[in-house]
C-alpha cells in the first residue's frame, strides 16, 4: 500500500492551497461549467500518483505518468475532479452521479472538441447576438461626449410600493456604490436625486453635486423594513403576495476604451433617458417574441429554493429581467441552428454556465467592482441591489475580456479548458515566481492522436444502485456530499431547466423534470432527509465500492464538516463496508477568502480518509490517550505550516474529527454488526468517539496554545521519537 507511505502532505498542501486561490489557473478544465465544492485537482493527482507509483511524489507530480491498466471509480463525481485526474494519467474511469447535470458536465470535459469549429461557431454566435441585441448594451459617455460605448454592468435596486401612500420606494441598504480600492474615489448615490457623487473621503460626505441634498452612507432598508420616504410609513418586505420583486435601474458602469489612458479609474453614470429607453426597447422586443426556449417551470420547494418563494419568485423565468430573457432566448435559437452536433453541445453548455451571471440575483461587489454570480455562495440569497452584466461581453484592445459574465468571458474560459485537455500543465513556484510546466505525454479524454483508447464510463444514477463487477477496481477516489452543506440539485435546477429545454430529454437523466431526487445524499429539512438517510446511503455506496475493489486496493475520499455528527455517518459507512481507515491526511481544500467560508469559523481543511479491507496501519496512529491524539494533530500542523498555512481553530477541529473517526473505526471493527438498525449503529459509533475524551477540550487545548508552541512541541516530539515504521496488520 502506498498512499500511506508515499503521500507528501507539505507538497500537496502547498499546491492545493495555491490552486484554491485561483483554481481556474491551475485546473482550467473546471471552467467547462460550474460545479459546487470542487476539491483541488492537485490533491487527487497526489493521491493517484502516490498510490500507483513508488517514485517520490515531488518528482512524479511534475512529470508525465501513465497507468494504462488501472481502473478507477468515483461514485460521487460532481464536476469530475478525481475522474479527470485519473483519466489524465492513463487510467480507465467509471463515474456515477445522481445529478444529470454532473453527467453532462463530465462528458463535456472529457469529450473531444474540434476547437477550430467551436471557435468559428462561437464567433458567429457572438456576432449574431451583437447584431440583434448589442445596441441594448450601449450607452453614451457624458464625461467625454462619446456615444455608443459598451456598458459593463447595470445596477438595479429593488422597489417596493408603500402600503399607505402607494408610492414607490427604493430599498437601498446603503448608498456606497463603489469603494475607493479599485477606483480612485468612493462613489455615493444621492438619496434625494440618485446622482452619483465621487468622493475621495467618506468623512465628511458633504452634499450632492446635483441637488445639494446631504449625502449619507446608510440606506433606509434594514432588517426587512423600510420607511417610505414620501409618507414615513414603515413597510416590511419581502412581500411574496405581490409577485416577484420589481427593480429600478439606478447606476451603470461602462467601458470607454478611447478614454482609458486619460481617465483614471472606472466609468460610472446614473442612467439617462437613452439608457431607460434602450431597456424599454429590449423589453418590447422580448414581449413580441414567442419564446421557444425560456423554461416556464415552477421553482420546487426546498431548503434553498424556499428563499426564492419568500421573495415571490415562483418560476425560474421570474429570476431574469426582460433584456436577459431576450438575449438568452436568442442565444438558444442560435445554438439550435448550429449544424455541428458536438459544437452545439459545447455552446449549450456555455449558455447553461452563462446563466449564473445573467440573472437578477447576481450582486455587485462594491470593493472588487465586479459581478458576483448567483453561485458565489452555495445558496440563493436575494439581495436588494442586483447586477446585470453585459451579455455579449467586452474585449480590450488585445482581445482579452473586460468585466465578467458575458459570452466572450465564457467562451474564452471554455476554450482554455479544452486546450488544457490536450496540453495539461502543472504550476510550480520558483524563486517566488509561478512557472508553468507543460506535462507532455499526459492528456484528458478517450483517445489522443489515434492512439489506444481509455475507457470513460459516466452514469447518471444513484450510486446506492451502482453495479460494478467484483474485484475490478484498482482504487476508488471520491469526494462525497458533506451531509447538508450543499444542496446540489436545488441549486443546479437553475441551469438544468434551461439546458434540458435547449438540448432535449434524450441525454442520460434528462427525462427528469428536475435534478432533485429523494436518493440525494444531502441533509435536507424540506425533504425530511436527516443523518440516518445520509449514513444509510453512504454505507450502501461504500459497500458496493468495497466489493468492487481488488484486494488491498484503496477507497480514499475527502471530507469535512463542522459537526462531529456528520463524521459518525462516515464512520458507520466505512465499518459497514468492512473497511478500515489506515490513514487520515489533512489537506486544504477550500479558499479561506471565499464568501461562504470567510468569517464563518469554517475549516478550509479536508480530511482524506484512506480505507482498505486489508493492509497495515502505523502503530503510532493508534492513539489511546488524548495526549497522543494531541501529538498526532500537532504533527499535522507542522506539515501544514511547512506548506505555508496557518491552520485556524476550525481547521484543527476538522483534523481532530478525522483522527477520532479513524480511531472509532479501528476500535469497533471486530465487533461491528451491520444487521443492527442504523440508529443503533450511529449510537455505537457516537459512543466509541465520546469515550476518547472531551473533543471540545482537546480542540481548545490545541487551538488555545500559541501556534508556535504547538509546532515546538511537535518538533520535540518528532526529535525524540525513534523512526517509527512499526505497523499493525488488519
Ligand atoms: C462533493 S460533490 C462532488 C464534487 C466533485 N468531486 C467535484 O470535484 O466537482 C458530491 C456529489 O455527490 C452527488 N450525489 C449525491 N447523492 C448521490 C447519490 N445517491 N449517488 C450518486 N451521487 C450522489 C452530488 O450530486 C454531488 O455531485
């Protein structure tokens, strides 16, 4: 067995940490289409190589590898990270996911594409769209008198009708449109006349340059209440009975390439009559169309989608404004008219991915001055200010996209992703600089230049029903759902309803109206899926995978959750499958600054559970007392620190949970009875873990010490320890 021996925590952790800062630069393939909670490709490359090669990982990682006789499965493939990494090094792969969007996306990633045909078709699509709707994304630059310059972003505020006086009010939570980080000044909206005021300093704010009203930062809308500026009545929102919220265009950011050199910063403006007329004209054009592709599907209830219902959204099309619906409908028509079927599928994938920027739930980042797409958090939060991106996209003089969220951006990313399939690379730091190392000889796909074929089997089914021949797999590498953290199906339905309408129902899983399934292994209150459902499902999948593994082959998977309860389910599933966990490896797998992690106390560390039916485990991993557990965690901290990380209390918690789960499995393995009811099995596992000591005390003990002290203790501990290769067989 080799992951346990060969895996290099500092190397992989440092690569994974960098990858998660800008994953697209390290693994451009992820840009084929959004998927949630993608783990680092570098981590799975590290796992595959350390299992199948005995060379040091520091060498194999940057060189070309080929394991043509290995077969790998992933029962929870999502966006396909483990599968792609295994396919890239020559393995045959077998992937399952319950969500039809996952199967679609992974097939898109793997399937060869004639890039020149794609480039031609995408150029033509953009040109046609430009001719049809380009004028709706233009404005006049009042600063320099230039006409018809492209708009980057339109900014909209939600509007509410006063219950008492019937007049409309803007639901501004604040009046600061842009901070002075990426722009030389702060941009403040006048509460009185809506003029945009550029202010170097926020203290004092002074008066509006147009109407002289005093400027302020705080807006009237707070905690679902807003005082009517006309009559003072306190109104509450949202008001679902009024239907979907209405919006008012209050600002725009545009791009004036001609004046870029003489102008410092961005170009903002309050919309003028022409801008309002352009939007009205787009709306008229939309209403005159007989839509063929805009889905009319209802939004089903769910933990995440109920938020949309609370705001009065009932259909998916309610989430878009008229200009967006017009552009998307026309885009779909152009895609359907494309002759080349493969290219048609690629463009349909692009449209599905484009949707996340082309809807009225996108927010505006007032600091970074860009659009935040609907999936920038794993949910459907409804803001008061929404950002509409230019649907076509803008290119600068050298052809690179300006701003985000348009066709040009999506096509550029997709092209890079497909090029990467033919020429994958790794990125290394040399003297503080990033160096791109092409890995010649590796490629992603089923066949390259007429050479031997690699098998790629992708199935849209619940892995609780996966049929794989016994003892046929050399490894299972996966990343299961993390209990209730991400509602994959509820979120992906947003894209799926469009894609299905566009491409039809004949693709794997596309007969379903929604991607939701009672068998999805996520906790979900609406669907009444709790920890028992998760534990039973995971157990059934792992049992199937364990039977399919060759003797001694690994099932390795990543996991993290803030609650120990989720790890109980993991422990039960591993025991049910007759597996033993021979190692728990910490690895950064999220970006600390990402919106859904930052400031939440969540961990960015995953534990990789390496499990086998037979094998050996290092004796020193079999801790008895809390002090020994603390020692193991401190060792992990040394490795992570060497990788350039400073683990947080949340990270320490996840590392502890990983070790105690591993140890719980070890202690129960000989007396485990899979016939007992799931509630009993969960109880037994909970009991085994709680007998290891008070975990919160252990976590506090480690997290409460100055960081350097933990490292010092671990280093002393390692210095005095005799090289301990003593192993226990199982
Ligand atoms: C954490 S994600 C995998 C992410 C993936 N590794 C990636 O890099 O994008 C977990 C996946 O499990 C899938 N899933 C949930 N329940 C399932 C089931 N019963 N059978 C198969 N897949 C399931 C979800 O649809 C989701 O794609």
